[in-house]
């Protein structure tokens, strides 16, 4: 099974652009929890979420689907709406 890593190193990313994003308190709490559980920054959580969205969009353009699969390569849940 071929997997893609849409994340690039800091050197590959080049210079950075600072963004200001307004989020609800609930989304901020979710970001805090995800970052804490993964030992990452909220910025890195957002970068990874965007990378996943990019993979989903590219798959959709190719007529492919995004799904959670089990250890036997059986689709458990199709991810829709992203």
C-alpha cells in the first residue's frame, strides 16, 4: 500500500507567513487537546490538518475515496464531506 507524506521539512517550506485565525472556544479546546496528546504545537496540528485536507482533495479529484481501514486492509468508515 502506497502512503503519502504531504508534510515537508522546515527547509522545504521556506519562509513562513503569519496568520491570525479566530476560532470558537470549543475549537480552541479541541486544538489544545490534540496538541497536548500529540506533544505538538497548535500550529503543527493545523498544518497537519491542512495537509490531510490536501490529500483528501487530491484523492477526490482522482475519483478516489478517503477511508479508515483496519489491519486487514478492510474499509471501516468512509470519510465524507472534506
